[in-house]
């Protein structure tokens, strides 16, 4: 499925009705928000995958800090792949 981008030249307006017909397409809306947060905070020097950002007050309540923590990959004991696409 095509996903909307921030730049006009990557969007296909004729597909917009189909996009809205199937959104959120098997995922929660928060998952789309989280993907947007990760995209906006991406760094070229080091990829960062952090937990959902609820804002400073709610982050403090949930995570004990004002910013969302990064995932702790050292806790995984099995091989895994992370795939993404555009």
C-alpha cells in the first residue's frame, strides 16, 4: 500500500481515496504516529529506535524520564532482523 509522504512530489493524489478507505490498515493509529516520530527524529550518524513519545509529562509518568527511552537491544537473546521500506 502506498503511504503518504511529506513532500508533494512523492505523493500520488489519485490514490488518496484508497488510502483513506483502508487506513489504518491493520495497525493502530498510534503505530502510525510512532513511525512518524521515529522518522522525524532519525539521525544519520546512529539509527535510534525509541519507545512512543507521549510528551514530557506523560513520558515522566510512564518511563521515569521526560524523553522516551531507546529500546534495550541487549535484552534480546535470539537473532532478529528489522526491515523497513518506503
